[in-house]
C-alpha cells in the first residue's frame, strides 16, 4: 500500500517536527508517493 503524504506533513518533516519519525518509517519502507501538486507546493521550501 502506498501512502500519499500531504504538503503540511512534508513541511513539518523538513523542520524536524512531530511527524518526522513517522515519515522516516514510511520512507524507509519505500511506500511514500507524491504528486505534482504537492511537489509544486514544496518547491519554495527546498
């Protein structure tokens, strides 16, 4: 099962916030997906 991670979760992750451990797990399991809209929203934060 793939997990689509929303922009707010990615921003929190980049700031090492509350969801960082959970997202680390999903990334390690290689089940995270992203779409073009979320990627476009993240570009200013990269």
